[in-house]
């Protein structure tokens, strides 16, 4: 084939791609949730799916593909056709911690994905068993310094946002608190209430009922502002820890070669859905701090987050082994 014919063929392919993107979506859009049904990622995606269906003019279907801490479903989307019809919800674990913590998660965050939109985040809460004699984070740090290697904290597993939040505190204050990982946050909460572990960090939606009922004592929240649901619990920043804001976050990504026109249509639809009063009310009920913005803003945010947690992982020598 001559060079002119090759060039013509390439132009035809490019034209077909542009037309396809302009007609996007041409069929149902799948949101892959790489976790089991019922969690925050599943709930938020289902809240958005109904509004997105109306905005995009095609069904938006939520499909759960759990396994390996979110890596299996995320890797599946990395290998999906790059046409915008299959996207994945991204979390602080799969898109900020795993690129450093896991040697081969099955995907390369920045080579395999095109960011679509930042959805928002929740906040974490530092809690202690009621027998632990502290009422704020400074007292907790002082107790840990006076008892190096004696205090224990539970979490739902290695590398999740609650675990990494405590590791960030250890990195910032140089305290030695023993991590006790569980297979899920439910078991960790039960043991924190029972005193088998001294403390834990947990996403606010899961831990809020235990603090409100007095079964656990909240000593700090990690949001930029206090939680409306736990107004008596001060933020880390208020307690003297500058820039200590951790809001376990969510966003959406598409395969890397997805046409920009398709990415833009998805971005516009997600932003519009998040501004819908009914959708917004349901997301706020789920304790989400609502985000939005452009794909470029989400990409820049992810790079900052990857660098942030890489520092903590390397300094504290955190390993999944």
C-alpha cells in the first residue's frame, strides 16, 4: 500500500472515530464498581445512574466486579474498549495508594486511564475505646509517645484510607502505634467497641452511629470543616495539625484512548447530575462532600494524592507482605 493510501486510511479511521464520539453514547454505559454491593462506591454510583440515564439518553448500568481490593474491576476497565461505554469508579485506594503500595496492581493509573470527573469525598474519624483516657488528638499523640508500641489501632485492611490516615499521623508525629488489620471494617469496629484494639480510624458514614451513641469516642475528624453529623468533634486542622485533611474520595475514569468528545460528554453529564437538587440531597445524605470539575482538575488532583501517599508508604515502610 502506498504512503498516500495509508494516509487516506488513517484519515478515514480518524473521521470514523470523531463521528462515533459525536454520537456517543450509542448504547448503554456501564459503571464498573470494583467492590461488593452496598458500599459507598456502589451507593453513589446508583444514585447517579438514574440521573445520568436521563442526561445521556441511554441506560447507565452499575455493575459490581469486586476482588483484590478493587484492583480486579479497575484492571478490567483498563482493558475495555476505549469508547466511553465502560467506565470505573476510582477511590483513594485504587487510584492513590495502590500505585505505590502494590508492585503490579494490573493497571498503570496514568498510562491506562483517562480521568473523567472528581465526584467528591467523605471524611474519616479518629475514634478511641471509651477506656482510653484521651478526648482529643493531641492527648492521643501524647499517650502514644508515653507508651511506644503499646497502643493498637484497627482498620478494615492494609492500604485503605483509614489505615493510611493513621499512618499519616504516625508519619507527622513519629509515634509508634501497632496496626491490626481486619478483613473489613465491621470486625474492626466491633473490636474497637469491645476494647480488643484501643482505637481506629474509619469513614464517617460507617462510624458516625457509634460515636453518636457513645459506644466510641470521637477525637478528631479529617475533613476541611467539621461534620454536620458530628459537630462536637474538632477537625485535625483545628487541633493544630496544619494541612491534615484526608477526605477519602471518589471519581470516574475511562480507558486511556477514549475519544475526548466522549470524555467531555461524560464529564458534562456527571457535573449536571451532581447539581440536580434531588441527586445532591441523596449524596449529602450519604455524607458526601460533593466535588465536580474538569478532567484536567481530576488528573492533577490524583497526581498530588499519589505523591502524598507515596511519601507516607515509603517513610513508614508499609507493605502488603
